[in-house]
C-alpha cells in the first residue's frame, strides 16, 4: 500500500509542479504547490485504496481541487487565478494517472 501511495504522490508532483511552473509560480509559491500536494495527495490516495469507488474518487478529486485552490488563494503571494491553476494541475495529473491505469502501467 505504501508503494502505491508513493507512486501516486510521485506522479502527482511530476505533473503538478511543472504545471505550476508553467503557470509562472516561482519561489515560495512553487514550494506552496508542492506542499499542498503533500497534504492532499496521500489523503485522496489512501481513501481511494481503502474504498475504491469511481464516485468517491470523483468526490475526492473535487475536494483536492477545492482545498488546493483555497490554499493557493489564501497563502500564495503571486498566484494568478488560483482555482484555475488547481483545476489545470489536478486535471493533468488525474489524466496521466487514468492513462497509465488504462494502459496497466506503473511507475
């Protein structure tokens, strides 16, 4: 289970941090992007492993989007459109995760 959670976190960081960088986050704001993912991703991943349900997975992803967007808006110094960033970053990592899952690939 820990390996699966670690792989999911690595995939998320590998996708969301470049998206944040392309969104022009630098310094403290880029660090914030990493930190919020260190909080939301393991929680979402653990719930999904314990209760695998597409409906729950969708609700958890929406929750992660909302929490990350909130933290970007509240604590970011120079993050334009924080909820759009959250949607773009989460969409990119979720899309890659779904693609890898459909191809039955692991990290």
